[in-house]
C-alpha cells in the first residue's frame, strides 16, 4: 500500500459532515479547512456571513466542500434550528466542533455581571447546550460521531488577567471528560483541543508587549502558534481511522508551554 493510500485510509473524512461552530474565526476556520481537505463536507457556523465568505472561497479553491449557516449558538432554540438546517441541507452530521469564544482583560474586581454573563454564555453555556442538542442526535442515530471542544491553556494552568474566560475553559475541559465517559460505549467520542498562544481576535486585547514577553519566556519554541498548526490534532480527533480509541483526551498544541517549569 502506498503512503498516500495509507494516510487516506486512516485520516480520510470522505462522506462525513462536520459542523464547525466558530468556523468564521481564524483558528476554527483553519480547522475547518483541514476537515474539508480530508474530504468532509464542512458547515461554517457563525453570525457573520461576510467573515465566512473568504473562508468558503479558500476551501473551494482547495477542492473542498463547505457552506455557511448563521446561528445563535447561545440558545437551545438556535442550536436546534442549526441542527435542523444541517440535516435538511446535508442529510446528517458526524463531527461537531465547539469553537466559539470571547474574552476580556478586565481586572477581577472590576468585572461587571454583564461581562461575566456574556463570557459564560458564549464560552460555557453554548458548549453545554451544543453537546446536548447534537449529542442527543448522535445517540438517537446510533452511529459513530466525534465532538471536539476547543479548550484553552487557561483551562489547564490558571492564567492571570482572564478570570471569567479561564473559568469557562476549565468547565469545558471538565465537561468534555465527563461526556467522554458517559458516551464511551455509544460510539460518541468527546475530546478537547488545547491551543497554546495563537494570535486571534479574542486575545488581541490582552497581548501587550509585556504580556508577549512573558508568554515567549514560558514557551520553549519561543513563538506564537500558527492557526494551521491545529489541523493535525483536529484530523486525529475527527477521524475514526486514526482516532477511534481516543476519547476524554486533551491534545495540547502549545509549543511546549505546559511542560515549562522554570
């Protein structure tokens, strides 16, 4: 068997439908490109079709198949409408990526309830509800499925200046492991991708020169990650050929950050 055929056999997502919540953003957008490149039909989910258009064009240029679906993923109703739209358009769903997220650098004693509620709603409640809505569909369908939640280094190691964000990501990590245990015998794998420091829209406000110096001093590779470097972990966790025995895992893509002590 040739190397290409072997890789196709274990990593191919041909015939799969992947729903990427947050797919209009930079990190999940690159993950979506990787899924499409491996043969999946990709649904980019977000609020802004304009932001999705460039990603859709890129996927099409690469020979992939993708389409955009606007959705309010912070409510059960919005997620149920999303699932229905996916089933009507693509006939099924096999892979769910929960990647929507917001952040804020507000000092702890100045965090207003409105800011707290907004971050909790997007980063935590939306993931919880999406796992409920799509998880029920996956269970009822009775076929293999993969849920990939996007965690954060702040969900593994407490980071300063992002208090509410860190709370939500710690909750996402816990939920992923709990659901992995709950659904392990039903063919539904639940894992967490844990990006290290990747420049993205949600963390620009906290990346001051001093903050960047601190991050580089704690990252053995001495650089930020590039969004495309999340693709390998995404394909591993999404594919049945390569990732069929992986559930409840946290895959760190962090340039060595979590392994740094002194």
